[in-house]
């Protein structure tokens, strides 16, 4: 009986010890280079939905038997070589972008769950192949949105775009992008190589241009020194020396532009030739078209140097001659205008003097007439009286009367015969002096023969007036 009790106690102790050991074995610690994934019944998440797994990094968890199990995700980085070839850029030029990406399982909270759901149980090679497919697609997408010059010159922008796109896609499967290294970028057409040669050719051309400009400045300085010397020797030769120096400067500038355009044409021809050789098999017609365009550009530059530059020189000569003729015409016209102005000014002064003298004479005449303007006017009329009488006489002086026939019947009125009436009518056709005065707005004085109306008496103050009365 005692043996059975001892045996039962031993079994119970062993069972308890085994249970304790089993519980200790179910408590799993997560190493720093791994992620502990507990799956099975792991409870609910923050959104009250059942979680597929619980990920632990840098800690420990108890794995309940039967209802839970566990596995580890390796955090060792994966180096993936991506040899992207014939990727179509934004310019429709295919480029090769050899690169190396370093990725690993992410330790970010939500991303670890993605890794547990999609990468758990996969080998490192399988994970690497899956990541490679994603990277290939996103790298092609980034290349398609950028120009070759931008990819080649602005590597930071290119890598930032690649990192942004690739990392966003890798997070969906639980991976993290650690590093991107683009070794070199090439294109099938040789465009990048041509860009490098273009930059080198531009630097060489800039240096040549600088040397040419310095030589030109030296030539201009030397020409200016000769010009100053020749001006001091003879003033007459100054214009010729200035024209000669101007022509030299123009020729130097023309040569500099021609050399610059020839260098540009050579650069374009060289680049076109390299591109043509690279695309000879796939794009023969396009390469031929580029070559023709380059040759047309070179011919155009040659024609410009041979035709346009001499034409510009001739144009400048014609403009200088035209300006000289225009200046001569302007000066001649200015001289004529000055002469006309002086003549009219002299005439104006003469008229002014005449009017001034007349005004002074009128002033003296009024003063002599006792400051009576009417008497002054009468004096002026008296002065012009002979001319007025002469005008009246001239009115009938030139009348030619070849023959006058008067039929006299002997009957007369008031003792006047027909002949007397005829002569009286003829003399009446002459404008009386009194009428002339009235038309001028004045009244004829009595002593100048004023007409006496019927019934009107005229008084005479002196003897001469009495005699005139008797004669009347």
C-alpha cells in the first residue's frame, strides 16, 4: 500500500515538473535581429477586429499551447541587384539604370503585420525575388516621368523619387527600403555621352571665345592707338583712320561670330554623328533625318557667314552715307530757314517803322487841328482834294464821243434849250463832291461847295464869300 502511495506521489511530482518545464518552454524571447510572430488566437486589435498575428520585436511573449503558435521573421538586410535595361524615359529614349537596393523586414508597427501576413514562411531568396519585381516596376515608372538630363544631373531628385515610390510599395508586403545605390546610367542612343561631349565642347568653345575676345580687344586697342597718332599727324586723315578702325572692329566681330557658329555646327554635327552610329540598327531613318538636319544647320551657318555678314557691312556703309546726306540736307534747310526768318523779320521791322511814323504823323495832325479828330480828318481830305478832283475828271476823260446830235425844236423850259439840258445831264453824271463826302460818313464844309437846298440861305463871312454869292 505504501509503495502505491509513493508511486502516485512520484507521478504527480513528475507531472507537475513536466508541466512547469512545458510552460517555461512556451515562453519565447525575441532576439534583436528577428521579429517574433505569434499567430492563432491572438485577440482583437484597436478596431475590434480579430488580428491574424501579433508581432513582437525586442521583447518576449507566452505562447499558449494548442490555441497559439509562433515563428520568426529574419531582419537581416537583403542586397538586391537591379539591372534595369531599356527603360523608356520621358523623352522616349531607352536608358539602362544599373543599381543596387538594400531592403529588410520593417519593424514599424503596422508594417510588421504586413510582413507577418505576406512573408512568413518564405525564404530569403523568395523575399528577394518578390522585392525585385516590385522595385523593377517602380524604377521603370520613375524613369518614365523624368528627362535624361534630369536623371543624369540631379541624382538626389532621382533617388528621392525612387525611394518614395519603391518604399511605399514595399511597405505593402512588410519590407523597408534601407539604401539605394545607382552605379551608372547609360542610354542606347548615346545621348548621355553626347551630353558629356557637349559640355566639354562648350567649355572649349567658351575658352576659345574668351581668347578671341581678348585678341579682339588687343586689336581694337592697337587700332585706337594708331588712330590717335594719325589724328595728331594730320586732321584730314582722322576720318579715314576712324572708318578703317570701325571696319576692322566689324570684321573682327564677324570673324568671332563665324568661329562661334562653326564651333556650334561642329558640335551639332559630332553629336548627330554619334547618335546616328548608336541608332544605326534600330532607327536608321530617324538617324538619317537627324544627320540631314545637322547638315542643313551647318550649311545655314555657312551661308549666314558668307552672305548675311557682308550684307550687314554693306548695310552699315549705306546707313552711314545716308546719315551724312541727311545731315547735309538738314543743315542746308536750316540755313534757308534762317535766311527766310531774317528777311521776314526785316520786313516786319520795316512795316513796323512805317506804321509807327504814320501813327506819329496822325498824332501831330490831330494836335495841329486843336485835338479835334474831325478837323484833322478834314485837313487830310483837303490835302487829298486835288487827287479826288483828278479822279472825277479821269472818270470821263477817256470817254470818246465822235458825234453828238441834238435836235433843237426851239422850245425851252426856264429859258434853257435842249442843248443846255443835254450838257447839264452829262455833267450831272459825275459824282458830286458832297456825295463823296457823305459816302465817307462826313459833311462837306460850306466853303468847299456845299449844295444849297431850295429855300435855304447861306451866310458868307468875308468878301470872298460875297463875291461867290454874287457869282452864284
